[in-house]
């Protein structure tokens, strides 16, 4: 019962964030967080700090496109029923 998660203690959470950022800095990697306009979903991009190129994106762009199209289709189906 006495255990706390890092998310429950702001100082521990900040320490963890600082450690992760330090680790990423040593690997020469940058992270970029954003919300996808189509789905509202959180997106994390791993960037090359020298070129700014996206090394990896989570979730991948293809998956975001599929989800966006499914949302459009769902909207069309509900519009026709109304």
C-alpha cells in the first residue's frame, strides 16, 4: 500500500523524464509529440537531430490514414441513417 507510481509523485516523474531525455540525448535522438488532425490520436516521432528527418513514427502514418478514412466512412454511414 505504501508504494507509489512515478505518475503519483511529480518529482519522481520529472526525474524519470530527465533520465529518459538524457539517455535520448546520448543516443543523439529527438522525440516530437503531436496530435493527428484527422483522428485526434497522439503521435510520437523519433527524429534525427542533424537532418530533422523522421526515423520512426508511432503509430505509423499508414495506420493514421486508415483510421482517418474509417472515421470518414463512419460519418457517411451515420449521415445516411439520419
